[in-house]
């Protein structure tokens, strides 16, 4: 199984997740949204697995810089369009395990889910 981590290189949470994976000898591929982009079909798949509300990082600077109108009138289609246009609004990291994804980094969850894959 190929594990892919999605995010942006300079994110502190990404750095912590990468250190965790590497220190536990878990092989993965890193996909930087800013460099490689993100396809709508992949975002749709993630939203289908966990819901767009989980994927949208409302704490991100990019999200907070949106107008009040944009922030308050969100629905699934609008949120997906915003995340595709500005992938920094996607909660990081997204760890694609094939049959499921993990959103965000929690060492105990990584240990339970990813540690069991080795």
C-alpha cells in the first residue's frame, strides 16, 4: 500500500506528522498542494469519506481573510470551490491510506491506524 500525505511543505503540523511517520519507519509520498495542485475528483472523494466540514480549516489565515459573506454562506459546493482555489484552506495533513483518509495529525490516531499497517 502506498500512503500519500497531502499538505504544504512549510506547515508545522505537516512537519510533525512527517517526523512521526519517519520515526516509525512508515514509507509515504508527500504531495505539496502548492506545487502539484489538487484535482476536484480527489477533493470530492475525500469529502465523500469524511465530509467537507472536516476538510475545511476554519482556523487557517486564508479562511479568516475571506469576506464575512463568503464565510457565513458556505455550503458544500462553495467550500469545495474555495478549497480547490486556495488549498491552504484544507486541514492538514490529509493522509491517504487508500481505503480511508486521516485528516489532521494526532499521534495516538496515527499509532492506532498507521502503526497497525506495518
